[in-house]
């Protein structure tokens, strides 16, 4: 599957839009996601565990792929859970998807990352390979040390994912993807789940706020004299030396 992802990346570099992607969600790629899945994860509304799915793995995967080919695949609802939010009285919502939905989402996440990783801006640090919050902080430190900085603005957009417009979100994807079948699956996930839960499902091994990072390069543009913006999805930091700056949203 790694070779396939590299081919997608090369195609993304050469062409403005990619046309055929859904075929990458196949028995081999789904089986690969199944093999690396953790066994003792909480189950979704289906109550299916990895071990249970393994009992008839080939038949289960074939049935899943057949449904996708007939456009009959529909994601199941999620089981919602709430955990304490650090530093707040509020609770963070978690979405636990059905097992086969995890497999589909895992493959789709790989495809989307293969497309967009080469397009991301260098100032973006959120949920990217070999990048982290620590890297963003280190770079900000270098900016402060080497440049004249009078102000630093650190912002967190409240309820960001609860208010993302799904129509615009799909438009961002359509800017680079022409495969209507691939986009149809994403729309079905969005129609069934709130975006904030869907994010956690598409990247189940990350803490939160990940799926929208696929098109975060479109989210913020900073213009100002000697200004720099670093952002991690909906959290961003601006260091600037002028008193006037503009941050544009999508």
C-alpha cells in the first residue's frame, strides 16, 4: 500500500486534480488496516471487535468491498462518549465508530494524506508526519530570537468543528479531487456524524481535530509586515512586528 500512496503523491504533484481514488479502498488495503488495528479498542454500536471480525475476515472484507462497488455501503452511527476536558469544566466528545468503518476511514486517511501532504504550507504543524506542537514552539522561538517581534497572538477558535460548513468543506476537497465516488463516501460520513466526531474516527489514533487538517492550508492566510503565522488546525499563533495585520478565513 505504501507504493500506491507514493504514486498518489506523485500524481498530486503533476496534476491539479485526481480522478480515480476509490479503487484504493480494496481488500488488500482494508486487510492491512485490520492487521495493524489494536485488539482491545472500545467497540462501536455494532459491538464488533477485531477478533470477532477476524473470524470470517475474507468474507467480511469481500462483503464490504462489494457493497462499496454497488454504492450500498453506508457508515453506521457512532457510539458517543464524553471525557473530561483538561483545564475546563466542559467535556470532550468522543466518537467510537463501527469496526468496518474504522477500516474504511483508515484507508481514506492515507489517500488524503498522500494528496495533501505535498501541498501543505511549511508553516503548518498540525498532525503531519514528523511534525508536532513541539516543532511549532521551537520554530516560534527561533522567530522571536531572530526577528523584531512586538506582539504574539495565541488563539483558539471556540467550537470550530461544530460550526464548519460541510458544503465548503467538500468544495475544498473538490478543488483537488474529481472522484465523485470517493467524495460520496466522505459525504455519507459527514451526513451521519457531526464533524467533530468524524475527525476522531478518520484518525482514531490521534487525540482530536484531525480530519479538517487535511485542508487546513486553505483555512488561514496571514498578511502583514514581517509577520509569521504558525497553526495547528484550529489553534494558531501569530508573531508580528507591525500593529496592523489581517487574518483571512476560508
